[in-house]
C-alpha cells in the first residue's frame, strides 16, 4: 500500500506537536552519542576522518570506471547486473524480475536505496505483497509511515507506542517490554522468509575487483532474505562501489563504530554471485542452500551528476552511518520526517536535492541551524553544513528570498542602509520595551514572549568606544604587552550589548594590549550568507575586508566566534570565484583570533590571573566555538586555570541553544523547543551563573531565562573575566 508523504509544512507542524517523538529521540540519540564517543581513542577519529575521506574521494574520482569493473566482475561470478539511470528504470528492472519468477510475496531487508526509488508501492501496484523484515522498517510499515532515520527507521517510536501498534494491527496485547516486542516480530515474520519467492536487499558496500556486495546488519534478517528465497535482488547506489576489498575493510572498521558504537555488527555478509557447489565431480552448480539467481540493480539517480558538481561531489563519500543525524538539533527536536524527505538528517537534506529534486529539499534545508555538529562526526569529512548553505543559496538564486527577509538583507548590505535601519530601530522599539526587553513584535506572532529580544542600545559600541579608558596593564608576564589589538565585536555586541564589548576591551587592555575598535564596516555578512543571499554576503565580505585592511593592528580579536568563523572560514569560500579577493580574505583572516585563545595562547596569562566572586559556573558551548573552530577545552581552561572556578558541565556539550541567527525568527516554535532543552540542562547543574562565549547564545539563553523568571546571571566569558579582574 502506497503511503502518502505529507507536504513539508504539515510534517513540520506534526514534528513541533509531537512530544512523544522527542522523548523517543532523546532516549535513542543520547545512547547513540555516548556509545560512539566511547568507540574511538583520543585523536583516533580525526585521523580516520582524513584517511577514509581520501580513500572515498579517490574511489569517487574513478566512479564510471568502477561501475564497469564491478559489473564485469559480478557477471563473471554469476550475477546479473542492471544499470538504472533513474528511479523509474530501477523499479522497472526489479518489477520485471519479480514478474518473471511469478512472485506473489517479496521479503526485504533494510534498504534506503529501495526507499529512494519508492519500490514498495510500485511492487504492490503489480499485485505483489511486500514484507519489510527489519524490525524498525516493519514497525513503520505497519504504521503506514516512512523511516525517520537512515539506520534506525522507527527511532521516533517509544516502546509504549509500539506495544499499542501491535495491539491495533496484530490483535496481540504485548507489554511495552522490548524483548517481548521482538519475540512477536520474530514469530510473525518467520513464515514470510520461507514463503517468499524473492528477497530484496540493499548493500552497504560493493567491491569492484570481485563483484561482491557487502551487507551489514545486527538482526540477521538480511541473511534470511538473501538466502532462503530462490531469487535475490540487490538495489545498490553506484556511490557504494569501492575499488578493492581493502577499501571495504577500512569502511567496515569505521561504519559500526561511528553508527552504533559497535566494533563490528552482528552480521557482515559478503555476497559474490549466487550460491554454488562443486562437491559432486567438481561440477559447478548454482542454487544450493542460497538463491539460484542474484540480480544487482546499480542505481545512478543523480549520482553521476552530483559527481560533476565540485560543491557537492564530496557528498558521494557518505557511508550512511547516520552519525550526523544523532548530533543534529533539528533532527532531535523535529524528527526526520520534518528534517528530510526520504533521506533524512543533515546528509539526507543534501541527498534529497540530487535524488528527488531541489524543491523537495527546500523546506528541510531551511531547518538547518548551521551549528556544524554534523561535520565533526562525519567519518569521511563531508562539509555538510557548507553544502546545505550552498543548496540554500541556489534556491534563493532560483526563487528569490521571501519578503521581507530578502528586502531587509539587501538594505542591510548597504552601509548607509544598515545605519539607517539601526537608527530607525532605536526609535521604533520604544513602545514595545519593558525592563530593557522587547516583549511584543508587530505582525510577529510567536517571536517573543518565550524569549524577549534585547533592545537596541542607546549608544552603540562603535559610538562609545573612543571614550574607553584602559587601566594599567596587570600582567607583567603577558606576551602581548604593547601590541596593537583591534577588537572585532560583531553586530550583536556592537548594537545590543556594548557593555559586553567594553568588558572585553578592559580584559585585553589588562593583558597589556593597546586596544582599538576593529570593525569599521557595519556587518560581516554572516546573516546574509546563512540566509542564502550570496550577492549580499559577497558585498558585505568585500566591504569588511577593505575596511579591515585599513586597520593598523597586530591582531584582530573577536568575542563573536560566529563572526570570526565567517571571516576566517567562510570568506574564502564565498569569494572563491574571485581569486584575488579570496587571497585578500585569507590574509585578513590570518590575523584573527578568538578572545579565549588570545588570552590563553597568545597572551599566555598565568594561572590565577582572575579572581571571580563565584566558585562554580555552568558553561554553554557555542556551536561555532565547539564545532566550527574546534575550541572545546580552551574555554574550560580559561575558567578553571586562569579564573579558578569549577565548570559544571551540561549533559549535551556542544548542542545548539536554538538561536541560529535568523532561525529563531523563521522558526520560533522550533527554536523554543531547542532552547527549552538547553535551559533544562543548565538548571540540572544547579549553577546560578551561566557563561558562554558567543553573543547570539547570550541573546537566546539570557532571554529565555528572563522569560521563565530564572534567577541566573548569563554572561559572556569576557564579562565574567572583566568583573573578575584583580582590584575590581
């Protein structure tokens, strides 16, 4: 029976309302992450990521050759191989094989390739009954749903809900005990394996030199599917082809560890052609205890086109471990049905554009917060966040940005327009202010209340910085004494939190630096880039580069790791088609350093440099700091070694707070859910001082705490250190 896939807005609405799903995902994803973290030795994953990424890239470079090599080797081993240019051809090939063998019942093991081509409804339309035998796939099949996760199809279901489903669909009252639920599935599915005329699998890997497919499972159903029926069909994306057995083994060393934290899954099947024997007079005969026939459908469906696009070729490296989904705030809070189409999660958004078309990726890609967590756990180093942003920009270039966002971004890209907007904002906000916060936004239902917005400052940082008076240097041992440091605050600090910028300047001056204002241009362009407005982002990047080139400084120090990441990491990519500008961007970026690293590694302040009034703080890792810049221990070292305070850790270090730039304005309901999880974890620490190092996180967490009446002080690390300076 074909299952209708609701439109994106419907899927999103359902995800926002589904607390039971969030409970199930929280149970599963915490376990996934903890097991994965325990599967690698310190420093091991980074080397694996580099080496396996290079292997996969080398294979993708030879892909057309490997397809032909695999086909020849598989056919020499007795398999029949079909090349399918698209989903229609793949479905037709499978359908013909089933009809040629009079199939009335087909059993399947888990296969995202068959989901990709929507095989089940096609076969059912031919009068063939299809039974999914993977437990998760069977659950969602019974429920009339689609998988919500690449390796755990029913991860969004709680055991209690599964028990109710079995009672409704099977007429069996089963307690919500996992072992009992599995017993029911085993008993119910057993006969289908025996009765089926055809078994259909996917493949995790295909080996070109031998024509072998490799199937990785824990349940063992793939072996029953691929051996009991007389005919075995494998549907395999051509991106799964690797040159040699050695390449396959390198993937197998990583795939289970990164996916489920296992050294090896329960079953790893290497299948090379049909079953055979030569035991009687050395006469080769096929069809012994396994199938008489093996058919392999090699699926293109956009993969070769993806290979020709330099911005997306790397996505073909994917080994489908789904680790990216397990760290994704959108997937965790909204589920894979909203954050995906058929393929789900961060990499699923990218694959959707190529396998099912850019329109199907439009809604899901907009849910990406650009937190960069996915890239940190990808075992082959796919730049997933950048690829999603590239999709976003192509959509914007094709369809235009929706009003009023597009209009506002183009206005802000002009320096004069930016300043005009800020001046108007200071005036227009006045009727909506209460206690320094904006609690009402006209025509902006749901934007505030759960998290009020800070008011635009009466005087922007750039307007008061000239009056900043540095005290005498406090640290004779500082390595930056006398150096000229340009402070780059970022827009949020400049326009909303000037006191935060002045605090940072005080600390830098105390370290011995001569501090000047270092952001002559109004905005670095990060908001435009994250919104998909490539033209405005380029314009703002060039304006910022030109302005920074005119600043005489030994270092640019920023307390906004988001803005720093934009200048250092994004500018060369945004300007990649203009080599001279890209090189200028790299030269400017080379002088940038984040505030924490400057104190720790450049100034090299001694232990005990600060004397805080509290002894324990909760620390929130900003996404860009933790994921994009890879600064994980550095903030903690500043707090513990330089300031002598205990850091109370949150359960999910590095998980986004839900700000995501304009994400919290585009999707306030989703942002609120993500923030709630963050506030709950902060509350669990018992600390009453919260420290972070990014102003966007300050806006989100401080606003959320104010809305809930929580008695916390939410401070930027610069503010915390400034009030902890000796003598204060």
